[in-house]
């Protein structure tokens, strides 16, 4: 019986530390923030996509109210570079944002034939 209690206690401690150590999911974007990001990217993307894609762009807003791109979930490295070039360290005019918090904006890219 004592052995069973020890195993249950050990299992409970392991599960508690595992769940408390997992990173929380980044915050979802606000509508104004998404609109500003999409406007900054523009409607003319110079990369050819064979199919429409939904791409998540993760970023933070620093103390100077500038966007810092954390990651772009795209297989096309050209698109990753394009997004970083267009957004990184650009001032944003949206208020009520939390500084240094990771935001995720889904960007839909439609098929274009160049």
C-alpha cells in the first residue's frame, strides 16, 4: 500500500510539473492589428504560389511600437523574407497592444500567375 501511494504521488508531481512547464499559446490578433498588418503587406505579393495558402505570421510589438517578426509559417523562403522585409521594425499605429506579447495573424495568399 505504501508503495502504491509513493507511485501515485510521484506520478502526480511529474504531471503537475509537465503541465506547468508547457508554454502557453501565443495571443490571437485583434481586428485592428490584423488590418494594419495586411495593409503593410499590400495586395501585390511578388511570389508565385501554385495553390492558395493560409500562412500564420507570429510577431511581437516592442517598446517603440515597432513590429518584430518572430516566425512565418511558410514553406517558401522567398515569402518569409518578403514578410520580414515588409514588417520588421516598422511602426504600427494600433493602440491597446501588449508590448512583447506574441501575436499570430493568419495571412491568406491566393494563387497568382506571374
